[in-house]
C-alpha cells in the first residue's frame, strides 16, 4: 500500500453562513454548527470554507464504504446567496454533509497539516478522484 500523502485544496464555493456557531478564541476556530452559504458552485463534490469542509452525500457514502479513517460526517445547513440565485436560476444543489477532520497523525486517511491544510492518503485520493473534483488543487505533501 502506498504511503504517499497528498494535500488537497478544494473548491471554495461560498462562505460561512450567518447561522454558523464557532469559538474564535482558538485556532483554527472550533465550529459547533456549520452553515454554508453558496455564492457560486462549479460542481466539485468536496468543498472548503475555512475552517470547514463539506462533501456531497454521494461522496460521503463512498468515504464511509471505503472504510477510511480520520473523519466524521455531520449535518450542514446550506443556503444560497442572492448572487447564486441570479447566476444559477432554478439550480438545485445536491445534499451535502459536513466532513469533520479528526485524524491527528499520518496513519489516518484524513488529517490537517500543521498549517491547517487538508492532507489525505493515496487510498483516500483514489476515492476522491471517482467524483467531481475538477477545481481542486492536489499536490504531494511535503510534511
């Protein structure tokens, strides 16, 4: 099995919504309720808005079925901005899940690097590449 690690910089399709609840006295901020407000969306199924990640429900299911480690899934509140509605009239978003990164070392399939970037195993990358990821940047990890 490959021990290679990859840093993934997902598409940013919006911002933290007004209903997000987080503790900003720590870094990265600790989020207890994640509200993602879409400003645009190019179609990727893994998205980021610091300090959170979200995945389509189809990708979430694939991650669970693959038995990957270093993450939990939770509900995310999703809304769209007036700009999104103007850019994409009538567009329906798929269901998304909050991808909470829990891995703390390089043995986990998901973890955050010391500078809070998403790092994944080669096994994880194989799963991710089966889904829409056209706008993510993927580079070998230097950690």
